[in-house]
C-alpha cells in the first residue's frame, strides 16, 4: 500500500501545473542625443534600453555612457514622414539613391557606437516603401544588426522586408507618452503589461520626458506583482 501511495503522489505531481513563466516587457526610451542623459533615466534599471538620434550634440557621449551602464543601445534613425515636418540633419528620404541612403545610414551608425539594433524616428513614408526598406535591411544584414519597427504607420512594410532580407525584426506594441501626463503614461504602461500577459511579451516605446521617467521609476518595481519581468530588448530577439 505504501508503494501505491508513493506512485499516486508522483503521478499527481506530474499532472499539477507549475507556476506560469513571467511575461516579458521591454522598454525603449527614444530621442536621446540632444541633451545629456537625464539623471532620472540613468537611475532606471539597466534593462531599460535607449535609442539615440545620430549627429546630435550628445550622441557619442550618450552611447558611451549607456555602454558603461550595460544598456542595450539602438540607433534612432530619422526617416521621412508622410506629412510635412521638420527633418533631422541626418534623415533617410525617398528621394535618395541606394548609394546615398546606405552611405547616410552607415554614417549614422558610426555616430552611435555599440548599437545592437535600429528603430525608425518618424518614417511613416519611408517604412511604407519596399525599395527603401530593402536598402535599409541590406545594411543591417551586412552589419549583423536587428531592426525594431517603431510602427509609426499601420502601412509599414518594414517587418516583411526585414524577413525577406534575413534581418531579425520586431515591432513596437505600445507608445507610452504621446500625452505627457503621469496618468496617461501609467495607463499606457498597464496596456503594455496586459499585452505582455496575453502574448508572452510586449515592447513599449517612450521618451525622456520627466513625466515618463518618474512614472517608470515608480511603477517598474511593481511588475513582478503582475507576473511580468522587465527585460533588455535584445532578450526578445531569437
């Protein structure tokens, strides 16, 4: 009887579900480079990634500082938008030839050392263009870099072209702060948490606004209570 009881116990143990694995949440802070890295950002966990605009006053300095903090670094590559807007000094446009576009992208990468991926700044026009995105992906494949589609338009073909060109790519799920209030950032962070819980992971993009950074500092420690784990963006790429 004792032997039977042991076997029943073992079988029950096999059938009982174990604890659910924590969902993963990656957060990228865009638009770094025009100012020194904010102290509030530097104090956030090293898992929070940053994306740096090229040819800005603090692009190199921010990359070196983030490297010292063991953060994932992205090149925040300016790309042509659909609607008229002021363009960054170094912007990929539809009027560029293949040679001009790729030379511009390679130069931008030289301004953001240690970048492991590229994501688009604006780009609602360029990311719809198959030819331009193929040219972008050729450079990323050549340099062994990932792509993150900031998803500034639902018409983006970036992920499809990345897959076609053999570049591993992901997309943004939630923008944290197109309204700059703590209440809105908090709401968007909850949306990212729900997305992660539903799909196993989520990617949120924010900006170095005081409202965003203070809300993240307050709420990131609560992620474990939602069975969500803050991760580096690189952890999500296969």
